[in-house]
C-alpha cells in the first residue's frame, strides 16, 4: 500500500488573503506579490475551496434529497464499511437497497438479523447528525449523541447493563487488550479532548492519534469503533481536510495500525492517508 505525502493544516474557510499572507509579505499593505507568492497563494486558495466544497456538497445534496451523488455514495459506503468492521452481515447491495428503498433485499432461503438492519438505519441518521454539527467543537455531548443514534433500538439497548448514549457500566477489552475502567472513562476522555483541542493545528496525524487513544479508552460498552470513525470523518471536515472511509481494502491494515500504533504509528497514519486518497478520487469523480 502506497504512502502518500502528509496532509498539512490549512486556513479556515473564510480566511482572508491577509491571513494566508500576513502584512509582512506585502499582500494586505497593497504591495505586489512576487510571482512565486502568487502561485503559492492561488494553490492554497484552490486547495481551501476544494476542501470546503466537500462539506458544502454533502450538505446540499442531503438537504435536497439528491440521488446518485456524493452524499448518496458516502452514506452507503461509510455505513456498510464501518458496520462491516464490527460484524454486520449485510452486503453492500443490501445496505444500498435499505438506503434507497427503506426495504430489505434478501436472497432465497436467507435471513437478515434485525439488529443489522437497525444499525444500518441508525448509521444513516448518525452520519446526518455528524454533517449538521461538523464545524462544532468536538465534545463529550457530540460523542455521546453519536453513540445514542448508532445504538438506539438495538437488542443491546434493551439490556439493563447497556447504556445507550452513556459511558460503559462494565469493564471491556479489545481482544486481549485492557481498556480504561468504567469509573475512569469520563476523566480520561476529558483529558484526551483537552489535549487534542489545545493543539495549535489539526492534521491527519493528530486526528488518527486521537482515534487510537479514543479506542484505547473504549468509553462505551459497544459501538466504539463506529463512533470513533465518525469522529475522524467529522474532524477532517471541520479542519478542511479530505475525509476518508476505512473500506475492505484498508481494513486489515487498519487493524494492524491500531494494534501496533505505539510501536509504529506510521502504519495507521499511512492507512488513513491511503484511504484519504481514495475518497479524494471519489470527490473528483463527482466533480467536487
């Protein structure tokens, strides 16, 4: 799997030329930019415009109910792939059919788990909420609401010990890896958010690092991976970075990256950068 150049932070959507090129560079003072500076400026401006247009296009198509566009593609792709990682047995065609017709496509003599259908519908709703709040500062409230939307109505939600939209009640593990004890989850997550939000700039690497630490905490009884991947998509949109979806091509590399992040962080970083390249190609296909 190829490694792509690291993605650097870019100014916010409405940054003025004086932010891109401070007064000392001669822009806001009325002096002419050098040819090199002009080229850099227009390259930056084009990059910012492209990044912002992803969120803008997703919202426009969502609100207008556009079929067959980027929003349509992304809803199906992220719901199918993120749920599949967690054991959902629906096929891509079944996920698409649920999204497009609100009904289930089954082959002869086959059955579909009710939870798989509910979790797919829930993911569609959670993705919409993520788009609506993409530019809001990441918070415990947003994270808990992701979990609420993803797990409500499932068979787990009817269990006394399963807390939908609230932190876990019982200890859990990731394979053989221990996670944060229930009585320390709130404190650990708040510390993680504080450290993440205090960074001078947000990059793909910092978002991936947050994801790794979030999964190590494992704040919810179940659904942590889906919540974590929605957070990564949201934070990319919030910081003018091309978002990404961990699909079947990247799944095993994603597992390896999480397992070995403390030893070789590049495994997970490069996996996400490669997935980002794929979504960038998708955006270009849809003329974004």
